[in-house]
């Protein structure tokens, strides 16, 4: 069984969390033909990472459908905040769109003491794009093959063991700290600027523990350089069926997904938001796109702005609780 969009979106009732709800209800302003110039996909991370790969794959399909160039711009920094702020401050005309790792929107407001904008207020949900569980890997030089063996090995170490994070207060940092809190493992983070920057140190055994996506780590598991401990999913992966779920690894309450989505500036007219969402459903729902991502244990989940709003609110609440419990802070 794969994680379906319905399962990901299903949520228990939550306290209301504002997510730029008002702009979606506003009557549309008079519009010219949209788009009437190139569209920018803003990525808040360095080239080569999962958000960048997604944006570049999607941009080609958007360009073909819209009949305008779609340019991917990388604005890395501050766990994605630089890219998010650029979009939040951009004209609300549909020509500047954020392709976001969920952590930019639902984690950063909790981990940064001061932000000049509020992603939950200043960004409009457009459409979800993909989702996948985290793959927890360790360097094969540790000599462990199961999560239980890893825990025993960690207990024997005289000092804390380093794990790789893609940025202080970022999603891999928070997800790993959620694991640490559940296992009481004696580990500490080393923060890198993105997945691509972290992998060399993981492969060199300097930061031997790492949570990230199958699309970034799977090749290193297949090569034997890394050993997979678990997937943070309720069911096993068709791509890596030998890897246990978090529940099978002994952590039954640890089911957390990484997802990516499109957001637009607050005030973007509803017809433009709807058109962006419709094109996203066409692009991400195409058979070839689904097959490409499925080979990496990723599911395409394009949907409506309302569905993305619900998903965003649910993870905002869940990650907020984890950040407060772990006293997690982002670098200033």
C-alpha cells in the first residue's frame, strides 16, 4: 500500500490556524490574460536538492501548458526563508510562485524568533505536489544492520554521535529531534546548507546518521555506502521493500511525511490561484511524472488550494508541538 493523498490529508480536528484564508475568499480583480510574461518558480534551497529537482521537473510541464517561459530561481538561505519572503513580497499576480519544502511554511514560524513576514499569513496555498516518507540511514562503517542494533551501538559510545541536518531548525533537524526524543539517543546535529551539502560528510562517516528522502539517499543505500534503518511511513515501500517502517523498527507513533507544495503571494486573485492549481494537477498528475517519482518512492498528490490549506494547518500544529518540546531554534 502507498500513502494516498486522502491518508495524508486526513486529520483530526485542530484549533483554527490562519493560513491566508481571506485572499481565497476575495472577489477577483479585473484580470488581463494570465500569464502574460515569464513565470518564476522560486526555490529557497540550493540547486541539486529535492525542492530544486521537483521545481525543474514541474517547470517544463508548466511551460508547455502555459505557453510562457517558466524559470526556476534558487534563493537559498535561512532554511528557505529568503525564497519564501521573496514570494511573499512579490506582486500578487501569479507570475511569482513558491515551490516549497513544507518546513519553510510550517516549521520556520516556530523556530525563528523574528521573521519579517509570516508564511501562514502572507502566502496563499495553491496545490500540493509530492509527498514521501523520510528514509533514516547510517553510514555502513558503523557495522549495524537494524535500528535495534543502532540503538545498542549508540549506548556504547562514550560521546554523542553526530547526525546531519540540512539546516538548524529545518525539517530534517526537527524530524531527527522527534526521533531522538522518542529513543533518547545520545546524538547531536551538524547543520549543512541543504541535502547536497550534507551527503559528502554522511558518506565520509563524519556525520554518520541522516534522515532524508529516498530520492537523495536511495542510491547510496543501493551502493552499500549507507545502511537503511527505517522509513517514517505506515507501510513498506515498493521501491525498498526490505526497509522496515518506523513501527516495525520499534517506534509506533513516528509517522511523518515530507511534502512539497506551491504557494503564491497573499492577495493573488482566486482565478489565478485556481488556474495554477489546475495546471499543477495536470503536470503532476501526468502518467510519466507519476512514474518518475514513484521510482523514487515519491507520490504525486496534486490537489485543490483547500486541501493544501488543511494539510498545512495540520503539520503546522504537529511540528509546532515538536519544536516547543525540543526547544529547537533556527540560526539567526
